[in-house]
């Protein structure tokens, strides 16, 4: 990436393991597509004080040249396994990877290069019936 990953946490004090996971996932994105300009990650912890039932929300904004931003917002999914920050982070980055791959696929389809027509010296000219009568 051309700029360092921006990481923000809301309602949550992250552990070193969470920070390391975000850094590792960002490196994977950079290996997938080195043209990524920037990546912003916002992890929102559970806002209620209950121990179970609240999930982590992860938002990603990835900027690439000549493309609209890739935005992943995993706030709407209430899956119980997302009660863990690492699972929510992995799911968000997996979704971002799929979107980047789709973007690359669309870009490659629009840039398909077609082979030029075969050209070579004319060895023998054969007259057809149409050319004789004109």
C-alpha cells in the first residue's frame, strides 16, 4: 500500500493479537493487489455491557486508482460467531478480497486485447465467379 493502514477502534480496547491480525490481513490485501492506495479500518466493539449477544462491527474503506472505493460494512450481520473481534475482522477482510477480485476481473474484461488479423504475403490470387462478370 502506498500509505500506512489507518486503524480506529470504538468502544473497544484492542489487544496486540487484534492489531496483529489487522496488519496481517492488510498485508494479504496488498499482496493480492499492490495497486491499493489506502486502507482504513474501523472496529466497533459491543456497545452494551452484556457479555454475550453483542457483535463486533468492522468497516473497511479501500481506495484503488481509477476505481470507486471498495467499502465493506459488516454492521448488519448479527451472526453469533461475530461476538469475537478476530472472526469479525477476518470476515470483513474476506469480503474485501472478494470485491477486489471482482473489480480486477471486470477491469481485465474491459481491457481484453484482441489478436490482430493474420496477415502475410499473397501466394496465389484465385478469381471468383463474381469478379469475372464485373
